[in-house]
């Protein structure tokens, strides 16, 4: 299959911001592909050549790509650099530069998807002496056969910035639509495998039944089940009926896998950090059965038995050198809370059964290896749950987790079955740059606020729409203010000058191509109007990204 066909799809996707149109474009294209190609396109459509679980990456810096572009079109790297600066992006710079390409390679063979995919995968494997030259020659081979639009998307793929506004959700829905499969089935398969190449191929070849058979494999990380903020205890515990309530530790979530003799440790973002935590590997080897398993827990740093601030554990995990020294200085403690696989997949078992299995398999005879402190909450013992929360805070932890006893483990889901009850929610001070008027009775009020953060040029870049947390009087006040600051109003959408600062609480930062920062917030709630703050005092995009990278 020709790469140009995929490139046409990229162009069409870039030309629309409408989600449904994007889904139609991808779905129509997937239907035309054979099994081998769909496997590759399942990844290329997201601008990657390795699945999300893999720690492999293309790993080529922008400078190297600029050098290769220069060589491909017979110009200097400086000229390429200028074009990138003018156009703001390597892809657009290629369009400009290729128009002037001096020696067109007539009669060259057209690029195929297979050749592009395999060449890009090869790039990650090159290391050692002369690796830069070898990488350049692979990129050059691609670029010198490429058309201008092919070069645009090739260079963007290599630099890992495809910029076509396509994320996991759109690809998932497109696969479902192409092969007439329930979205939920596709989603589950994706959460379990974290690999759209497997999901797309299986959907094409075996349909819904094939996807349902995909399951966990120890060694391949699974998207963790996530937590929402909990409503008051006296509301949620009776609603669940039976709730496992556990101390919420302020550390890093680990997913530990054993496959035969190999133990691997992943973060909640599926990053393999086994190398940074050798003593944790030893703990698992010595205090867990030598069977295949996947367990989850939180690891915290301690000193004199007290939890240390979260930053300490982060340093441990990020460390590449002098790991031995760090082991001495920052002793770790593990608190396991779930088992997803023990000899067989267990995610469909009720939590209470999984917990029982966990208790049976973990040897907690050493100080470092623990199960999370828990109690089973019911409508009759809410004061005890409250006490667990208070003790947790007193001991320097974050609060408690509240989990439905009868639920299975739903990878990647942030639902009502696992909740966090914390002393303080996360907040950012953000600036209103626009909003949407309500409908019907609420048509006079701006009901949903487009909030933004400052970037390094002091421009405000959108992050999310916040629509909850305000009473009617405040909505009215904000609407009036926004009318004074109006730049344009089109239909129900208003754009305003960035002047009003809101404190926004949220449960998590997620990647999102729909907003200018490339990130968004889950469950944004307006906490306060920060009249004491000017837009220049608002939080920054840099802080958002740093919070994202540290798992909030
Ligand atoms: P948050 O990061 O605020 O969304 O809260 C969810 C996170 O709390 C999980 O991803 C874990 O890293 C962490 N956590 C700490 N203790 C527990 C526990 N006992 N059960 C589940 N998650 C926990």
C-alpha cells in the first residue's frame, strides 16, 4: 500500500476539527486495508510506530531531522532551520522547501507504508559508534523518495508531533465503526493490550468475538483503573453497600509483572522503570510466589518510618545512574492493593476476591513489603471509615480510597467503582478566554467557561471547559463581566479578553489534542473566582506539563 494514501488521510484529518468527520475518515480508510497494513496503520495513524506499552521510541531530535531534510533537498541545515522558524513546524517547512527542491528524483519508487513503518522502527534500534550517520542515512532514504506532503508527515512522525488532532478515543471509535463492533468491546481490548496494531488487526480478522478473547499478558502493562473524587462518605458507602476502604499513600503507583523468571515494573503511564528499582525487583522475587502475576501497589519513600514527600520517590524512579547510592538514601516501602493476574487473568473477579488472593500470596514478613491498610466499610460502620481517613492524614498520607467490593478491575476506566477521598483536591489558577452560553432557560448565561494557562510567551492557551461548581448568582456575575470583556460572539460561543482568574479543581490531567496546550483536565470544577489574582499571576502551561509528568 502506498504511503501517499495514508498521507492523504492525514491531510483530510488535519483539515477538519470535527470528531465525527475524523472518525468517518479513519473508518473508511481502515476498511480498505489488508491485515498487515492495518496492523501498521493502527499505530501510524497516531503518529507512532511502537505500541503504548512499549518503551521503545524513535528518539530522534529535531536537529537531526533538519539535517536530513537539508541533505535530501540539497540545502544547508541553516536554511531548513530558518524555514522551521518561519513556518513554526518541521512539516510545514518541508512543504515550503520541497517546492524548491532542486534535484527532483524522477522515476523514484513510491514509498510504501510497509517500508516507512519498518524504517522508522529500525531507527530506535540504532546505537553505538556512527549511530548518528546511520540514522541520517535511513531518514534520508525516506525523505529523498518522498513527495512534499509525504515529507511533511514523515518528519512530523519522526519528531513525534503528527498534529492531526487524532487521539486514542477517535481511533477506537473508528475501529468500532469500520468493523461494526460495540465501542466498549474495542475499548476493553485496547485497555488490555495497549496496542492498536493488535486491536485493529483482530477487529478486522475476527470481529467482536476475537477482541473479546484478547486478555492480559504478564510482561505487557495494562492501563490502570483510575479513581474519581468521592462524594461524602455517608452517601457513597451505603450506595456501594460494601466498600473496601484503604489508606491512600502519596507515592507512585507500580504495576509489577512476573512472566516466568522475569520481573518488570511499570508506572501508571506504562513506563518501564525496572532498572531504577532493583531492590523492589528483589523484594518481589523473595516475597511473592514464582508464578506469573500482575499486581499493583503504591511505593513510597520513607525516613525513620515516616513517609517522605512525593518528590523523593520521584527522584528515585527517574534516576538512571548511581542507583545503588539512592537505594541507601531513599528507602522504599511497598503497599500492595490489587492483583490482576495470578496464574490466570483475574480482572473479572470481584475486588473482594482479588484482595483475598493478594493476601494469600504476598509474604509481608519484611518491613518493606506490605498490603494497604484496609477495612470493609458498610452503612453500619461509617464512623470507622472516617477514623481511617483521619488516621491516614495524621500519619502523613493523602486520605483514603473507597472501592466497590463486588467490582471487577476495569483497565483505564475512571468510574464510580473506585473513589478517592482526599483532604485537598488538586487546583490550578486559570484564566477565562471564552465560554458557551447555556440553552433554554439558561440561554442568558455563559454556563461553560473555556479556561487557559499562560505559555512562555505570555499567551493564553486553552486547557478545558469548566461547567460545574457555580451558583446562579456567580454565573450571572461572570456573564456580565464576560460581556464587558467580549472580543467576539458567534452563536453560543463567546471569546473574551483574558482577565478573569478562576481556581479550578480537577481529578487528573490528561493528554488531549482538542485543546491548545495538548492537555486537558478531568472533572474540572470551579472553586473560586480569584479576584486577588491578575492573569499574570495565573498558573502556567509549564506547571501543567510538570504536574502531568509527575502524575499530578
Ligand atoms: P489520584 O492520583 O489522586 O487520581 O489518585 C489515585 C492514585 O492513588 C492511584 O493511581 C494510586 O497511585 C494512588 N493510591 C495510593 N494508595 C492507593 C490505594 N490504596 N489504592 C489505590 N490507589 C492508591
